[in-house]
């Protein structure tokens, strides 16, 4: 994060954000799923899935590795791109926090390559992947703050009040 990068918080629907890039908490198949991933694919339309299929046929035959990020069109979303990142599944017996941090760093790296200045992130890995939201918020905010980027605004879009409070504690 540079001195000019702002972190903002919104409680709401990430698919309704008007930004340069929306980060998708994708699964490694890149072919859609539940939660944020399913919502982005449904609202964004078939163009996103078509580009994801092309990525699977070329660079990511075995799927996108955990902690990595790749961009596609945003289809019908009010954004130019979707940056897909695969968060780790929470495991209380194995520290995977570096993989979660990598999701944020790699998404910002891809955003910089694209020239994106506003990026909306969900609370990666906190849904079906089971990451405790307080810990995910700590890792996400610290990762964004520690990453050099030309992105001007990182917007965390949190689905519910509990997640919003967790991120607000980290930002302020």
C-alpha cells in the first residue's frame, strides 16, 4: 500500500460495486461455485465463465493454485475486470495464513498489471472455507497495508454486520 491508497469498508453486495476490479473468492476450478464466486458468475454473466474456461484450457489445466490470482473480464458487472483468487481452507492444525495473505498481495499485483485504481475485495476464505472472520480481517488488512501498489482505493465489501465490525476493528 502506498501513502495514497485508501482502505474503505462497505457492508453490502460486492457484485453491485462500481470499481475497476472486483476480487472473486474463487475455487481452484475457476468455474463458479457458491457464495461470492457464484454471485459474481451469476451477475457477471457468461463472459466470465467463458474466459475462466479458456484459462483452464491454457495456463491453469489443474486449476488456479491457492494464494494465486488471475484476471478476466467483468462481463455485466459495473467493473472492468474480475480478479479471481483462491483462498485457503481454514485448518486449525496447520497455519495457512501466508496463503491468505498471498491472495491479497497477488490480487493487488494483478490489479497493478491491469492499471486498476479501485479494487473491491470480499472477506476471502470466510465463507464455506471456514476462516474465522476476525483473523481473516487481521490478515487481509495487514497484507494490503504491507503491499506496495498503485491502487488508490481498496474497498472491503462485507456481506454482513459481523464481518463489517471485524474489518472495522482492523482498519481503525
